[in-house]
């Protein structure tokens, strides 16, 4: 089993590679959270459990943490499961992976190995944050592909003790102070707007939203303001005419989403 969440496609790409290499099924976390009660699964003998997620504000996304909280595994007696984690981030993860490991540990689940991939930057809603220049983007993608190949082999062989995550200079501070404020106070869809005179009414943003937070009203995208938004910016980055903005800050920012041909 490979459970994943992805907004702009970085983590989806990694999860797909792991699924194909292990022959194990992909599960999209927002869809799994639609069930009432616990998210219950039976892990067959020899089946791995993978959890893949992007780092949002130096923490696991809130919906990933909700999924872990609701996760209920039925295991074959006497057969310890092989569990692994993979995260993606623009430059550093802080203690996001440690937070996921600790949460799983409280449920009696211990990851054997974990890894992080430095991927092109997609969060552009703060004054100092931009998408990467094309050369840097290509460098990150090439390095990520090599590092993912290494981790895929680690997982395929069920190797234990592999730890490869860039946490950054002050990981505790970024995750537990800055990240805590960011994820509690700044994750919202209320600043999203659409330039009606630019919008083609193609519906791409609605289709690409991973949490179904956008509906079409009079031909234009309208955010639901129901608390489901993760600020993944998939709607912003997939808009073919740059008609979607987050406040005024993104009007002069670039766009990025993962394209397999890269």
C-alpha cells in the first residue's frame, strides 16, 4: 500500500514510482478521508506500507496528520510490517518527518526507513518566496530523480535504517514555532481571487484541486471557504492564463507543477 497526498504533482510522481517498483496499490489520502470513522485496512503478509506527502510550512499537511490519526491497520500476527515514509519539499523539511514518525509511533507503527526529496519550489504566497529559476528547477528535478531511484531500491529490498532528509539549520524552530503559526493561521482559501476578464472558464483549477475546494459559479471558479483548503496552490499553478491569484502577492510570481516530460 502506498498512501499519498500531492498538490502540484511532486509527491504524486514519487509515490507512483514507489507503487510501480513494488507492485503495490496507490491510495490518494483525500479520497480515503471521505469515509466515516476510521480509515481501516488489512496489510497482507509481505505487503509494505508507504506514506508520501509534501511538507507544508515545515510540517506534514493537516490532512495527512488527520489520516494518520484515523489510520487503523489489521496486521498478520507475527509478521512485522515494513513501513516507510517519503516527503518532498522546496529546500528543507524541518522536523516534518520526525513529526510523522512520532505520530505513527503513538499508534504502534515504526517506519523502517524514510527519505526526503528536494523539489522545485511551488509556495509563492510570502514576500520572500518564489518559484525556482529554470536552471535551478532542472537541477532539483535531476537530483530528485537520482535520490528517488536510490530510495526505491531501499524500499524494494526492505532495507531498514535509511535516513535521508534535509532538515535545515534550525529544524525544531521552523516546525514547532514558525510552522505551527503558519499551519494554524495562514492556511486558508479566503485570499484566492480570479481575474474575470482573464479567466478562460476552462475549469482546469476546479479539476486540479486535490480536495474539491473549488466550484464553478457563473463560469468562474469560486472557493468554498469550508476549511478544506491546504494552500497547495494547485489551482494557481495549473491556471493556463495566470488568472488566479492569492491576494496581490502572486501577480508577479511564477508558476510550477510537475510535468513527467521534465
